[in-house]
C-alpha cells in the first residue's frame, strides 16, 4: 500500500492547483509530479 501524508496549503494555492488539473480525476500528487517533471526538463 502507498504511504500517504497530509500537507498544508493555502486556500488560494488549492484553487490554483484545481485549475491545473488536466482531468477531474487527476490527483494533486499527479499535478505536483507533472510540474516537477516539466521543471526538470527545463533545467
């Protein structure tokens, strides 16, 4: 089973993350990993 953790983010950050979703079922973990991958590719 995958280990999970809770993180605290501000409400405005949550709203921004919701707008970054590609699909409604995309998780916040998937969004964060996609953003990090994009960042790594641009270095």
